[in-house]
């Protein structure tokens, strides 16, 4: 049998829990926000993509592997 004091505490805890859930639901994920440097790099990458001057990962790996073999 819960006392009146315990019931009051449980109500407050329920309220706090709901508030925390509400806050979580509206929080911004910091990983989706770009810094100024990241935005600049993204913009540059989009320009390079339009120009067709991007290099694939496979090409980079091939160059790296060849450099290692000759070193």
C-alpha cells in the first residue's frame, strides 16, 4: 500500500519521464549538422562531381597499392 507521499513522487517521476521523452523526440542529432568546413568540402565535392573529376575509391586503392609495391 503506497502512502500519499509515494504516490506524489511517482506522479512527479511519470511527469519527468514524459518530459524527457518529449525532449528526446525534439532533439537535433549533432551528426546531421555540417560545420562551415564540412559545408565547404561538400560544395567542392559537388562541383567536382559535376565536372566529372571525382576519383573512385578503387582507383585510389590501386594507386596506393602500386606505390607500396614499388617502395
